[in-house]
C-alpha cells in the first residue's frame, strides 16, 4: 500500500522511514513537511496539495508534534484516508475523541500508536502477569532530554508535555501489562522556572503502583518496570526489550522485531480489516497528572 508521512523530523527519520522501507506492506509515496524530505520521494509543504496530487495514497502517518496534528489528521480523514498517529495521538483527549468520531463516520481506520508497547518482551510480561496477584509496581523512566530532543523547545511549550513525552511511553507499557486498571491518586510535578511543562514527575496510583519520571539523567538511560507478585518479581528493562523473573531471563521473541516495524504491521492489518485502535488510557493518566499534580518550581533549564 502507498503511504505518506507528514512531518519529517527526528522521529520520522530515525524510525518511520526505515520501518516503511523494510516493510513488505508499504511504499513511501509522498511526504509533507515544512522543512524535511526523503530522497527520491515526492515532497510537499501543503497537505491539501499532497492529498489532491495523490488520490492513490490511502494511508497517512502523522509524525509532527501533537499540538498541530489535529488539523492535519482531520483533513486526511475528510479526504477518505486512513490515519496513523504518532504518540501521543493528540494534544488533548477531546481532540482524540473528535478524530475517532470523524474516522468512524468516514469509514476509515484510525490508529493511536504506542511504540513502547511493542518492546520485545512487553507482551510476554503481560502474559506472565495475567494470572498473578500483584503486590507492588514501580516504574523508573529517566532519560536525557538533551540527547533525545536537542534544542526542541516545543517539548517545553504548552501541549509539548515535558517529561510526559517519554513518560507516556512508560504509561503505555503499564496499561498493557497490568491485568487490572489503575488510576492516579496524586502527583508531584517539577517545572523549571523558565518552562511551561514539567521536567520531572513522581506519580502514585492505586494498586500500590508508583512512577518516577525525570528528563535530567545523563549517562546511561533508565527505562524500567518492576512488578512484585505472589509468584516472584518481574523486571522489564531497556524500555521492555529485556525481561527477567526473579533475575532469570524470561520471555519469547516477538513475531515482528522492532517497535516501529510492529506498528506498521498492525496498521496494515487494521486497514485490511477495516479496524481501528484508539486506546487513550496512557493519555488519560497524563491528563490526570496535570489535573491532580502539585506544582514544584525547580532550577531553570537551558539547552
């Protein structure tokens, strides 16, 4: 199938373009971006122009930041195209619900992607936990914003989500592997004195579940989920790529290797079957954190 990418930035170049190129399901047929392009692929700066010029492109993958994404996705759906949304699927829950309603009325597929759910051992962790009694869960998601978003001020602007840009990845794993849903009880959010979104967050959920997010960690990065159960301790590391139970390696290899290749395989299946997947549970937890969170001012952040 022919597919177009909208927003050719770091995540598109690092993940989307190579995943499409390696997939037997897809052909990258056009791009739309203010500045970026892909060699050998027709490039546009106006979405309407691209959609008009390529009626044969039935699927559009949205890779730009969340704040401008709604209008682009709305136009693609109105033009009868299936739409794939980079995480988070929108800047607000209301936007996401509106897109879901529009897609349903238009009869097109809509996919809210959560790439960390396709870490190599995340499904294995879900399966192992399914019949266990969970006593405690702790998530540690600490990384360096300077490494992953160098100079990208939009992450600290309203709607950029701050530390919840990576933190929502942890929440997507949590909502996939825990056999019973949890909800937020309290949060403490650390805002740099010169920024509009938090750089760190500590979260307390029901079910003895806690999370520690921080965007200031230099050196080795930490993406861990620990779950204590009546049958032992499960530990996911490297964002779900590795899994141990009581410090012993566990979990089988996935059918499709790689987070983004798996997402594009799922999108192909949704289009083929006329399905949709708009699970918004990770974004709900982020919204709850901003509603309940205690705001703490910390030192200013500069690149």
